């Protein structure tokens, strides 16, 4: 199923409502970065796609741990 923007619609397993793309802050070792991800507007559950987890998040983690 596609949403209004032509992207795949994701549904919250807990609430049963569509996830909405929102800018979300992540913190690791007291450093923050933000990235738009899908979250449930009701309970806040987030969907982190594999490419974000193995891409930008891994890059930030590696950079901070090497310091």
C-alpha cells in the first residue's frame, strides 16, 4: 500500500495507525544528530530502516568511538 506521497505506508504494530515521517534526534556518546524517520504519532514507536542503521548511524558510531 502506498501513502499520499507514493511511498510504502508503514503501520504501527501496537496502534494500527500509519507511521508519519518526522525529524528525529538521535544521541550517542553525548553527541546528537537528526534524521527524518517514520514514527507512530500516537505511541512514538520508530521505524529505523536498515540503510540508516548500517549507514549514517554506523558512520557516527565509528567516528565517535575512534576519538
